[in-house]
C-alpha cells in the first residue's frame, strides 16, 4: 500500500468518503463488519478539532496493552502526522468505540516515549506489518499513541 492521497485532492475526498462509510459499517454492525483488519481490531476514535472545535471520528487499527488501547499515527507513511494526532494533543480526553461494545469508552490520549514506544511499536507491527513499510516511507518518527482508561 502506498502513501495516502494529499489533503485537498479528489483522491483525498474519496478517501474521506471511504472512511465515513467504514465508520458507518462498524457502528451499524457493532464491529462485526469492518471491525478487524488481519490481526488488528478497528476502533472509531472521536476527536475534537484543535482549531475548529468540531467533533470528528476516524476508524483506526488498534492493539491492547493491558487496560490501555494503542493506536499508531502512521497516516499511511505520509510525511505529515494525521490531523487526529494534533486534535488529541489539544484535547486528550476523548472516547473510542470498540468492536462489540455498546457504549463508547472514555480514554485519555498520550504519546508513548522511549522504551515504552519501542515495545508498543513492535507490538503494533506484529498486528499490522505495513507499519514498518510506512516508517521507511517517511523521515518523521511515527508516533504511537496510548489511550488510557479514564
């Protein structure tokens, strides 16, 4: 899989429509349809726009680390972080919808650092091998985000 389309392009608009459809399928089926990608689960992340205050959602691969949920800000190997990462930095208290759960789960987001980041990166690559390819496609260090229960 290559990099995601650039924001503002027709392909980007199509990508956004696809993710909206994916989110709808996950919600309508409580994760039975569209709630997995290989070994990884797919959650729906709620995030509030850092500048706009607009509530947004994004379907993302996730892994579990004890009680915490782990996501990766890969943006498909783009040289830019995904917008949801800036939104979580500005507004770390949020909710996620997990496959099979009826109620959104309240979480607080933080960026993993040091040994924890390396351990969680390896875990997430074990769930989705393309993360390694994405890292090779960009010079930025792809952030790993921990969503802790609150």
